[in-house]
């Protein structure tokens, strides 16, 4: 069996690192503190040279972890509402222009998505759908509608739908 120098060094380094964890961590921390600017500049240059690679990695991560990213973004927006408002105010023209362009390029898909959403709300008798029925042609807002009224309206709609379905079934028989 031949002596493998790389394998030996790998085992030695692993053993050394495990035995000297605290000293290595302390040294690394001191080195970082002493060379913050140099390290930051190197990282910046590396990032600039490899932007596409980082963008691709981030894209893959977001695709794999959609729920986690959405949850993180939601928590951040809730914790920092002033940031979102400030960002919108500073970039209002660009955002409006982007939205217009996106709508023009994806008009059919957007209309289809809205129809699907509305159909799902109507069939499922969601709170949003019921609130929209209750505030239609009034000066009320959706926030003015109490939960109890939503529940009663849902029951009324279910009864009405049941009666209509029963009439259709009798007519067809």
C-alpha cells in the first residue's frame, strides 16, 4: 500500500482543527477585525467577477425554498413597513412603468389568473368574496364587516345555492 500524502494531511488537518477549535476561531476573529476593509474589497471584487454565478445560485435557492423565502419576505415586510413605503415612494415611476409593461406583456395570463381566483372565491364562499358582496353599492369598507355577519351570509348563500341545485335536479328528473 502506497503512502498517500494528501490523505494523511487531510486527516491531520481535521484532527488539528477539532483539537484547536477555540484558538482557530479566536485567530480568525482577530484577523477579520484587523483586515475588514481588505476582506470586504476582495469579496466585492469576487462578487463583481461572478455576478452571474451568484444570480443563478440565488435563483435555484429561491425555486427550491419558495415557501421559506415567501415567509421570510412576509415577516420582513411586516416588521419594516416604513421600508416598503419609502422604497415605493423613491421608485414610484419605475414601479409603475414596470407594472404597465408587465401587464401589457402578460395581459391574457393575468386575466385568466384573476378569473380563476374569483371563481375559486365564489365557489368556496371565502371571506373575501362575501365581504365584496356585502360592501358592493355601499359606503362600507371590507374592514367594517364583522366576522359574525360574514358567517351568517355564508350560511344564507349555502342555503340559496342548495335550493337552486334542488330545483335544477327536480327539473331534470
